C-alpha cells in the first residue's frame, strides 16, 4: 500500500520536514507522488533558520525555499557592511559565519608600518555551480541561472589585512552567541595566507590560539605554528587557496545573549614576523556528517 496516496499532503509535509535536507531530496526521487511535497516551501522553510528573512536580502527572498537553501549553503553572502559573511552548513542548515579582517581587532592595525589593507581577487566568495545532490541528473540545479540579477555573484570581502612587520602579533574576534544556531558545537578557524618569502618568518615559530566564552579565559591555549608544513593537527591548506588554523571549539546551547572571543597571540615577542595575510575567522559546526 502506498501511504503517500492515503496521508494528506499536510501530514507528508510535516513528516519530511522532520527529517533532513538530504532525506527530502531522496524522497523527491524515490516517489514521484512525493516530489511536489518534498520540494515544497512548507518543507524547505523548516530547514532554513527561523530568522533567515532578517539576514538575506529581499531579492533572495523571491526564490522558492529549496533554491534559497541551496544558494545559502553554497554561496556565502556578505552582511554587516561587508565585514561578515553568512552561510548555511549544507547537511544540517546550521548557521556558519566568517568575521572578515575588518571585523577583527588587530593590534597596531592603524600603523602603516606594521599592517596594510589590501584587496585580493581570490578573497572569496565567487558563486559556484552546484546540484541537488540526489543523484538524479534530471533534477540537478544550476542556480546561477535562476537567481535574480544584482545579487553580487562575485561577493567577496573587499579587504584583507597584510602584516608588514610586527614583534607582538595579536588578533581578536568576537561574536554574539544569539545569532548562532542553538545546541550546536562550533569550531573557530583563522583563515589566512603566508606570502611566499616573508611567510617563512613563521616557520617553527609558535602562536597561541584560544576561544573564550562569556569573558572566561579558555583553559586550552593551542600552541601551533602557522606554517603548514610544521603543523599537521590543527593547520591545513584548504582547496580554495587559503590556510586554516583551528583556534578551538565551543558549545552554543540555548543561544542566550552571550559572547565568544577568538584570540591569536604571538608566543614569543623576541623575533619579528611578517607576510601574514588575514582574511578572517570562520565559525562552522564541528563534526558534522558530510552530505553524501
């Protein structure tokens, strides 16, 4: 007996919305009678954050909810005067944020001899093609052709911070826990580059990375080298040309009005460092099962 022909559409919509985005895509393929329900706004709005309409632009809100979900999970959007970016984790719909370099507190950033602000063409976020991930070629999405014009498909942070020379490196970022997804374990990552020659100054040199919740200093300060060949546990080269160093993690429970601070400090001020390019600090859910 095909239960999809017996249950009313409202019940089917509720059942599918209680699963996951991946399950909803599979449902649309497995049963033709479920496709219209599984692709409906009623289902996909449940996978979007409850405050999504306050975050995204009005032009994006014209998309059907499924298209909006995949757009936000594959195309970070700039917010807060282009100092932060927002994205959804594709498998869960949980919020991800990146604090751009302009949103950070950088010691002596106002000194033209120590730091400079520059623009890099590869400082994300160019729109890429993506699909429905349901293994059905007939239903693949190429949202670039379906997104209204004027959305800034080449959105990127307009500026990054480049270190010219410094003896006391200190970079801090802060975010309100109320804008993050609740009941979620987050990890924070410093996203950066090292210039080919000057970046060698970081070789075999340690910096301290920590995450402090509600003003309480973390018991764990990670001593790592930002030079990727020195550090394999917490530092990795990404596929987008940038490097990320895991600063630490924290659990956001009820999402009350708290703050989380992310800190990078030079461990030894007895030597100068240079050649560090900071794009920002990225926050994303930790240990999330990847979408198959």
